[in-house]
C-alpha cells in the first residue's frame, strides 16, 4: 500500500515537472488507472459473508470485496440489517412494539 502511494507521488511529480497542474495530472491518472474503488457491490456476496459470520465488520467485508466501508454499510441497510452489540441482525419492529408506537402517535 505504501509503495502505491509513493508510486502516485512520483507520477504527480513527473507531471508537475512537465508543467501540468493538479487537475491535468488527475485526469491523466484516472484515464490510466480508473476512478478508484467501485461504488457498486454484489449484495449477494455481502449477504453471504454476513450469513456466514454475523459479527463481521464493514471493514472486513470491504477488504474482501474491494469496496469502501460506506458502500458496504449502505448495502447492509438496504438489506434490512443493522448492527446491534456488534452483531448484524434484521431491523424488524416486533408487532407488540409497533402497536405501542402507533398508540403513542395517535394519542
């Protein structure tokens, strides 16, 4: 990872010495290397990892699937899962709690 950062620094220095500004250097880098990590992730793969280990973190999933933590978190929320006491559980409101909440709201 550190060598990648050093590699990009050398490339930026190369473009700087050629008289390019940061925007032009970034355009060249994204043309060659792409925009970065993908934003889209396979929801089935994320669900399979969570089903195999309910205590897995978004960081671990992100490392395995090469996506960002926020992307993993968004997909888990989309699947209806939330983290309670470091365990991914379905975010479902029990019927009795739902009726209590509706009584409070309607009151």
